[in-house]
């Protein structure tokens, strides 16, 4: 995986205090592969890497993270920026607002029309769906079934094939009847085809919609760019909806499309069900494309949440070989704050060893472990060597857990203490100076 590969790269960045052109080269190589793997367009990747490199060079390394992790954070921030920065809202300037959905056959237009209708209806809007795929009766049936399911009316004219006229009729009717939004479903072909495009252009000119959204299948991959460019040139799109992100697609198409057209991705489809349309969040998509969301959130959390005072105190104790149950307790609390072992700990400097020492411990048990430690006397916490079976029994009673659990905790504590005697892992963890093994 990318994170494994990056761990190797990070190792090489050990001990560097600023990011330089040479020490980020390897990280960039891996990130380039990750982007291509996520199906981001080749040219887009090349441009992106150049931009990020420029940004990385010369930056100071944040104290509690490693240089490699910081590179990932910079890459992530740049990705978020390129994906639009924030959420792009629909334009509701006119009433009724007309939204036209276009796209290749099978991309998810009809389903998405229903999903969008449901979403807007839940926002309190009165929505009308328009059956603009008139060549196959089954397409009209499909939209009507969807309309019934979500209790949204469908405007269909089964005897006409003049879609522009049908759409204009629908918008006029919607205006008279106080609808807020009209969503126009249209026909698509398997490939871009001039007849199809000309019909869409006619609808666009006749209706003057507020939004013309290209519905694109996330699995389009490298091809997304040419499809998006073509539709954009003909129709002057206002945005995109990326569908089928519930599948394997990593979402690189979002970046490619945004880069070559400048149009925002507004929603994403995450399933066949009609409530599986979500607002597009650039930061979440960046995490998905990089597959490194954990590292990014770690870098953000590390600075904010690791208590530097605690860390310093702990380091002193480790140096003096005086790790006790109070330290263990504050350790558990730090880890809990950082949000769980699996996702976060393995990215912390030295975190893999800690994970090893606490392996098999469900993080949900941390609060019970905490209760056990709190049931120890001050003397027991400060002097672990006092522990014996009668004390364990008393502690178990006091904290309301079986005595086996107290024994386990003592074992875990002792193995951690032994491990720390040898390499001061916790100290390294908290100092943030070292890199993952
Ligand atoms: P259209 O030809 O563009 O109108 O595409 P449809 O709306 O008929 O959808 C084609 C197929 O894709 C249908 O089987 C949909 O259920 C499916 N589909 C649409 N959106 C999504 C999505 O976000 N995720 C998944 N898994 N399937 C989707
Ligand atoms: Mg359809």
C-alpha cells in the first residue's frame, strides 16, 4: 500500500529538520504512483507534483511529526485546494431553479435525478422531475418508478420526442404550480456523439438552466478528462456529479475533471439507493485519492493534542527508568485522545512498538483499564513492584472487573516497562523525533 511504501521513504528522511529537494524526491515518486493508481490523468499528475515540490522545499518540519508525514500533509492540502477548497453549492438564483443532468449512458443520470430530487425535497424544496430521455419508453418508466418511490411528481410527454419543448413546458408548469426546482433527466449514449450533443445544446438554449451538471462515472479513470472536456466545450457546464464512488474507484477522476474544466464537483454518488447522494467535500476526496487520511489527520492532531508538558515529564522518567502506573495512565489517555490504535498509532514515531505492547487490547477496553489503574493506591501506582496477588484482588473488587483483567493489565504494563528499559520507545514516541520502524 502507499502508506507502507511511504514508511520506507520516511525512514530515509530520518533526522532531517527541513524539507529539501533531495529528501522529498522519493516521497514525490511514491505520491506520483499513488495518484496514477487513483486514476488521476497523467498530465494533471505531472503538473501537480511540480506545484507540490515547490511548496515543500524549505519548510520547517513540525516538531511532533516526521518529515515524510509532513510531505503527505502538504500534498493533501494542495489536493484539497485543487479540488475546490470547500463545498460548492447549487445556484438557486431563479424560481423555479432548473437543473439539467447530462452524461454518457449508464453514468447514473436517471438515478442521480431521483437522488437529487430526494435531497432537495428533504431540504424543504418542492421538486419536479422531467423525463427527457424520450427514445426508450423504459427510460420514462424508470424515472416514474423513482418519482413514486420518493413521492416527487414526474413530468413526461410520451407522445413527443421534442425534448427541448418538453423541458420548457415542464419549467412553465412548475412556475405556475409553485415548484422550487425542476430536474431534467436527459438521454445519453455509450460514447460522445454529435446527435446527442446537439440535442443537449438545444435543451440548454431553450431552458437556460441554472445548473448544467455532468454526471460522470468515477470508474471512467483516465478517460474522464476527454469526456468532461467534450461536454464542457459544447454545453458550458456549471458542475459535476461523480457517481459510483462506492465501488473500487479511488476518485482520481474528480481531480482530473476539476483541473481541465475548472468546474466544481458538487455531489458524489455512493450507491444505488436513492439516499446515497452526498455533498462533495474536497478534503475527504483528497484523503481518498491519497489513501493517507490517517497520516493527514495525525499531523493535524499531533500538534494540537499531544500534551508537550506530559511528554517532557514522561521522557525524564524514562531516562531515569521510573515508568509507573501513573505514566501508563497518562499514556492511555494520550492514545485515546489521538483516536484509536489501528488508525493513528502506527503512524506515530515509535508507535508500532507501542501497538505491539498493547496488541490484542481493544481500545474500547481503555476506559476499563483506566478504572483499574484508578483503583490502585497512590503508593501502588508510583511503585509498581509492590503489586502482588492480594492487591490485585482488592483492585479488581474496587474497579468492578475480574481479577484476570487486573493481571493482564499488570502483564501489559510490565512488558511495556521492560521494552522501554531497552529502547525508550515511549520517549521516542512522545518526542516525535524518530521515525516509524
Ligand atoms: P443513466 O443511463 O445515466 O440514466 O444511468 P442510470 O441512472 O440508469 O444508472 C445506471 C446504473 O448505475 C444503475 O444500475 C444504477 O443503479 C447505477 N448507479 C447509479 N449511480 C450509482 C452509484 O452512485 N453507485 C452505484 N453502485 N451504482 C450507481
Ligand atoms: Mg437514464
